[in-house]
């Protein structure tokens, strides 16, 4: 796929701005992160025909969002 590098850049940038697990206000930051991604996705879908790079950048953001959610919900514990 010719736009895979744009998706990877989007993933890295959105992962960098994702809220950290050890934050005391994680819920507020996560809501802001989710809202920003939603508005970015809606805005870039409007630009799909003019500038498809913005849409693929946001697709990388969606993958980063899924990664953040999975990292927070799946907890692996090893007991001795």
C-alpha cells in the first residue's frame, strides 16, 4: 500500500499524544484524546478527495487509539 508510511506516522504521533497510564487525571485526558481523534477523523473524511494524506494520517491515529484502549484493558499478571 502506497500510504502505509503515512499511516505509520499517524500512529506514532497519536501514540505520542496519548494520555499516560500513571496520570491522576487519566479519564479527563482520555476523553480529550478521544474527542480530538473524533473531530480529526470527521474533518479528514471531508478532505479525503482533496488531500488523502490527512485521512490516512488519522487512520494511523485510530490504530493508536485501539492500541491505547487494548493496553489499558488487557492486564496480564503472572503469579508464582
